[in-house]
């Protein structure tokens, strides 16, 4: 079983929802109190992981089979920011950008190939 296979399995567990909630609260995501947004984010993470499971590489530095849950959360939020920034208020863009930068900074091993961790 690959990392992405485990991440897909995890994404359907209640603990995935709790983890996303904690990530949003701990690092002050601007929409941290919005349950609907969190649920939509989680659904998009599941979709991204499904794509990675079929071989689509989401992040340049990670092979698709090594895509983990936390990297997928980061990817989905980063893609949302980069795909339609004109639809998001400026203050929210700043807060969400700070959030993705924080996630990447404090969890660097989530964005590294397994070979690089050994």
C-alpha cells in the first residue's frame, strides 16, 4: 500500500475532519470557523488524493504515489488561491496565503520525497 493509498483511506475517516479543523485553527486560517468551508476543503482534498492515486502528480517535488494527506490539504488551498484570486477579498487572500506558507514551513517533511527523508 502506497502513501497516497493510505492518505485516501485516511481522508474518509472522522480523524481527517478533526485534523483539518485543528490545522485551520492552529495556524489561523481566515475561514477557520466556517464548517461548510472546512467540509468543502476536505471534499476537494479527497478529489485531489483520488487524482494522485491514479498517477497525477500534484506537487513538483512529490511523486503521485508519495502524496500524503497534509500535502494534499496544502495543495488544494494553494490551488484555490492561485486559480481565481479575483474572487477572494484581499484580506482573505493575505490570510490564506499566510496559512499555506505556515503549513509548508512547519511541516517540511510532508513535501519531501521518502528517499530524501532517509
